C-alpha cells in the first residue's frame, strides 16, 4: 500500500464514521505515523508503507473513526506557540483560551515580580504559556486530578518553567498561600445535561467539562472566594460559555468589584470575564 492508497482508504473510513474533513484528518494521521510532513505526502504519493506502517495507520484510523480526538491519538496539541502533552486526563487546549493568556501576559508585564494563581491547571497550558512570556513571574495552581497534575508537571519541565510553577492537588483555592497579582481559570462551565459531540462528551474528562445544572457552580465559587486571595485593584480572568455572560455578571458585587467586562472570542461571543477588585480604600 502506498501513501495515495492509504490516504484514500482512511478518508473513506473516517467519512463513513462522520468525521468532518475526513481527507485532511487521514493525511494528518498518516503524517503522524510516518513521521513525515504534509509536503512529503503530497510529493511522494507512490511511497510504499511498510507492514508496520500499515498496521499502525490502521490502528490510529480506527481510533479516530471511533471519534477519539486527534490530539489524544498524537498526544500533543499546540497552544500559544508551544507544544503541550495532552491525554484523556486533561482538556485539549483550545484557541479561545489563548485570549485569557494574552490578556494575562499584558497585565502581569506591568507588575514587578508578579505572582498569579490558576484554578484548575489541567495540562498546564495557561500557566506555562504565561510563565514562558513573563520571565519574572511565578505561579501556583491547583487541580483535583492527580493525573492532570502529572501532565502539567511534565509540560512545565518540557518548557523550562517548572521552578516557577508550584502545582498542588486541591479544589478551587485549596493550596493558595498568599495574595496574588492575578487569578486565572478555565473552569468546567458546561451544564450537566448538555449534549456534546462525541470527541468531547465521550473522551474529554467530565470533571473538567461539567459545572452543575447551569454550568456555573465552580465559577460562582471562584468569584465568591477570589477577594480573599487577590490584591486590591488586581484582576480575575475566567473563561466562560458563549451564552453565560449575563448570569456571570450578576455574580459580581459592585461593592467588591470595581469593573467587570467581557472579552470576545474570535466569533465575537463574550468568552472571558475580566473583573477588577476594588481599591483597598473603597
């Protein structure tokens, strides 16, 4: 079997399973198996696969046809210009979360030796991306999953920020031990009864997806407890669902919070809540 034949057969299999962009996914899987780039596949359609290649390609094609996410098959996902290890123990990093990272970097770049805290570290993509850009920053973060913390620790080592990232097992602010210049989170915010596409609902960790009847149980806890751990006039950034901004805004007491705004995602939906704590003299 050559490259052209393998791609065609796999694309047919994936299309029959309901996988979108089947031809592109087939090519990406084959490039992963062969450890070649897309240009090689295009330039050498006659290249013959070995028996091991054929078996490995059949395996990953079957996994993708079962709707397992591509990123879990390859074990990596790019985020904010860095490559992160991902597994079924952590959410797959998504482009909209880069908005939170970008704004965090801008805020912390104005602070001398800033310290920030992340609720629900997961793969570590948020904290690690920020630390990679803000050289003087330090971070602490919690997660209730030991497996997720292990992934985050490996990613921190991979990108050389492990000495500046303290990872702790805990729920929300358990393990927070100081007052921070910034608090960030991409918490579970999907309502418990929401139906998701198979790649998400059947493979990504439920504890990192679902946040109660309206999806906002964890968000409420973060908003409620943040003033205890955030310096006056500093910011809380939380990723939320595209249709949750109205409910989320009601959580912020104007006697406690100076401003509350929402940063839009690439589709224009309010995706990140950015709230500034009152000054100490207020």
